[in-house]
C-alpha cells in the first residue's frame, strides 16, 4: 500500500468565540448523561463536595420539586447529581489533572 500526502484539512477550525446562550433541555440532559457514562467504573466519594472552583449548572423540573445539576471546571464537566435523591457521580480522573 502506498501513502499519499494530499494536504487536505479534514477538521474544522477551532472557534475562538464563546457560546453565551443557555443550553436547551435536550443539551443539558445529554451533558448529564455523558457525565454518568464517563464516570462509570470510577471510584466515587462517599460524600460529594463540589470542587471549590466549579460552576454548578442546574435544570429544574417544572413538573415536580426536583432538579439535576452538572458541575463544570474550566469548561469541562466533572460531576453530575440529582441532589434531592442523594445521587452523585464524579469523573474522579478529571479532578486529578
């Protein structure tokens, strides 16, 4: 097999802009589920304390007194929770980087 350099850009250029709009419910749910999947198999703390420098994003359910949260550090999700159900998942490997 022969290789050939074709000098083609296959990836989009990285954006230097910011996204200052709110997440949709679907996007937030996807983010929450992504944290659950990413934290699978990782050791979990017995008591959850959000990282000191984290920002909490919250989706409130209008149908019942419940909500879900995702914590983000430097633009990266590090934890997700359903606090009223005492359910927390942490991407522990992301906190050690």
